[in-house]
């Protein structure tokens, strides 16, 4: 490898230093938010699993549902090294982000030259979404690091045809899939590229098996753990089917929005997807069967409404290049509001889109004489298509943005060259196409929203768990101020009032939640509990029967059976428990209560 010139070292060092300063500033900005040490949503699921690992439960008892089965282990190690602080995880992710700057420089230099490499490194160091996600508790910074390394190793293999670089490529692709399973589709692309570009077939076959082996050796430990639990083949996670359905159904909008009549709940997607599938099929299902159920519904939509599917696919293409940052975990714009370093950063995706169009034009033109272009171009196409097949969020499109940034850097360099050469006519059509892409990038879809309700609701939940009920109440009330019909807000306020001993206020809030959100079981159960505390058994029964008529909820049905039993309606209680036993076989609580009911019935008959 050629030694870097002093000027390159100086430029690259300055770029990395700039990236480090921006990341440190952002880290200080978010350190004062309650989310910093108390994660919510998907991040909390990863963190809770990390705590289990630190407590000695190395192997999970359940097949992992969410998209990053290895991430809890990463959190566990970094959290422990930092003295049980999530600052450690965030700092390590930011260090990986700085590493990605160097890797993208190396890729840009190998494919397009030194100047493009430096431009790509600069854009990578300052692009706000990379900084934002490096400070979040999601595995995407690790994914981007391993993804860029896999591309670099593939390029090194292209130049040398040494098997070790193909092995390194496979290892990085495997690690990448552990963070974002759908990117496993890059492995077939690399395999096809290997066969098409290597004229020595025997060598290509050997190196193909080296690629397959290196990918498998990384991901198969998780596959084996899944098989030991389920006795079925589940490659990594079991959420592929439901994610495909969320992005492909009759009412889909291309983003992470659950159909109102689907029975799916964002805050309990694993359980609700399983419950709906089992209810429709009338039997217990394994994780892979649940995934196939939802994938089948998505495929039915594609088959029965091909025109609707194509329209939806077109919309998702536009969403991938749209300047708006679609959230499904945290709202980027909320953190931008809270962070001076993000607010002061003007760079947006529309800038990358404009110059990427130019970069793609010149790259495709030069592809025959520069075969290295095929690799990052293929990475871009695969990640783009995989994202479009599911649904689009800022986080899910970031691998595509990574390679878009590379081609935008090349386009920026070529644009400067056309200005210097005054080749206006030659560049005119390209500029027109790029401007058209920018216009498409600025389309504002009606589903876009800047509401911070989810963030205030999540902050309220954190304060509630810490016992700071006044702060929690303020957050929930702010949510209602922004949207009087916000779901869960009245329920959460009711919980606060209940903790404060204001039972009448709590009851009215729970009832209001039922009016706004009639399919939410928590409201009915809370009202029933409060009426039981007031010894009003009939009212408690009324609300639990309303719940049973709308949603089959395990806890709600157990509570209803209890109410029947204390009113000596044992036959009704037994009927409920028999049904529960069918749906939840071998459940210790259900079996114990059913045994007690039969014993009570037997004793009463003997009397």
C-alpha cells in the first residue's frame, strides 16, 4: 500500500479532528436528556437483554425478534467497560464513526482518486445523521463500519485476488448481517460479482466457498441457538415477515405505520404479531410460522394488487431520497432541537441527492475502464432495493445513504471540473436531471409529521419509572396539549394520579383513554382494577367484558375469570380458563387456577 503524502495526512487528520469535535459536542448536548442513561423503545429491549448477559444469561431463552441479535452483547461489553454507563456504548460507536471516515476515504481513493476520497471523508465526518445515530442506542453505526469495511476488502480482493481479502469481506458481511439482517443480500451480490469478474473458474469456486464459509462462521452461532430453541431453521431473527407486511399491505404508506385494524401494536410488536397470527389460524405457532404468516399476507397483497404494489414501491423509492428524516424510534428533529451542534449543521440529504445523480452518471460512463466502480455501485443498488422492499425510515436507509455519499463526492469533484472547463452544454442535461431529483427529494408527503409527542411521552415514562411523578405528569400533559387525542397519554396520566392517590382523577383519565383508544387493553384493565378497589364488582365486570368483546387479552381474561369466581359463577370462570389453557398450554398460573376452580366446583357438589 502506498504511503500517504504529508498533505493527505494533514487533510485527513483535520477531517477526522473535525468529526471528533462535532461528535463530542453532540455527546455533551444529549447527555442532559433522560434518554442518555434510560433508553426507551427498541433500545430498551437491547439494553434489558444486555443486562441479562451481564448477569450471566449469555444465551437468550427466546428467539430474537428485533433486527440486531448481536447488539445486546455489544452494549453489555461497552456498558461494563464504561463502569455501567451507556456513555461507553455511545463513545465506542462514535469512535467507529471516526473509523468509517477513514474507510470511506480509502474506498473513495481506490475507486475515484484521492480528491474524491477526501471529499467523501469530509462529508462523512459532518453529515448530521451519522453523528445523530452514533449517539443513539441502535446498531446502525456498527453496521455502517462493517459495511464500509466489507466494501473496502472486496476492492482489495479485486486488485489482488488474494483469498484472505475475500475471507475478510465475508466476515464483515456476516457482522453486518448481525446488525441489519436484510443486508445479508449483499453476500449473493459479492458471490455473483466474483464469478463474473474472475476468469479462472477454479479459483473463483474456491474463493466463493471461502466467502460462504466466512459469512456462515459469523452468523451460524445465532442460527444454531435459534434451532436449539425452536427446532426450526431461523437464520437470525423472526421479524422479517411482519416487517415485510408493515411495508406491503393495502393501507401501507411506505413507512413504519401499523394498520389500525391489524391488531399489531408498536410497543409490543412481537407479542401482538404472534397473537394475531395464532388467533387467525386457531393454533399455537412457532416464531418461524408467525413470520411466514405475515410474509404470506404481504405476498398476497403483491399478487392480488400488483398495481398497488408498484405504486407503493415507487413511493418508497421517493422516500429513500426524500430530505425528510422519517423516524420510528426517536424523532431526529427533537434531538436536533435539543442540540446546538445539529441545529448549526446545514447539510441535508437533498445536497447528496443532487451530486449523487452527477456521480452516478460519470461512474456508469467510466465503469468499463474502471471495474472497481462496480463494487460500491452494486452495494448501493442492493441496499436501495432491500430498503424499498420493506419500509423506509432514516435508520433503515442509512446504508444506502453511505454509498450515495460516496457517489455524491465523485459528482462534486466532476461538477468542479466542468466549471473549470466551462463545459456548460455537456453538463446541462446532467444538471437538469440532478435538479429534478432535488425537486423529488423535497416532496412533502401528508404522512410526514414534526410532532414530538412520542419523545415527551417517552420522557414521561422515564420520569414515572424513577418516581418523579410531577415531571412525568408535565411531559404527558404536554403531549395532550400538542394532540388532545394522543393515544396512551390519558392512560399514563391516570397512572400518575393513581400513584399520587388521586383515584377519582385517575379513573376519569382511564375512561377517557378507552374512549380515544378502544382497542387498548390497558385502559379497561386499569378501570376494572380501580372499581375492584372500590368494591364495585359489577362495574369491574362490565369493563372486562367490554374488553373481552374487543380484544383477547390474557391478563384481562384472567381478571374476568377471577371476578366470575368471587361471584360464585365458577362455570363461566372455568370456561375462560379452558380457553386460556388451549391458547397458552402449560402456563403454570392458568393450570394452577383451573385446578383450584375444578376443586372448588367438586367440593361444592359434594356438599
